C-alpha cells in the first residue's frame, strides 16, 4: 500500500497557543509544497481569528521548533527557509 498525500484546496493553516497572548501559527501552500511557521503576540480574545495576523505579521520561528509543534505539516510539506 502506498502513502499518498492528501489533496488540499487552498492553504492549510494550524495554530498553537503557547500562552493566552502568544500564538505560533503555520501555513502550508499545497500548490507549491512549502510550509512555514510564525510566532506573535495577540490580544487573546479569539485565537481562531487572531492566528491569521500572526501568519501575516509574526516572526518566523526555527524549523527545529516548528517541526515539533506541527509534525503533520513537516510530514507532508517541505520547510521554506
């Protein structure tokens, strides 16, 4: 049995709260096969909405930390330096 990558439409996004006001968020672009992750401060009111701002304006984290927090993305996509 072969392992096939799942088919995605559009970006794949996940987030992890390290604290009420600190989020690490990741985005994979299936069309190009890359992913990256970012850390940022948020208000802590609604992480489901706030994580996108972290992706757009946060600081990129190291691959070493990102692969621990988002192993599913690391298995399916290539890290973007």
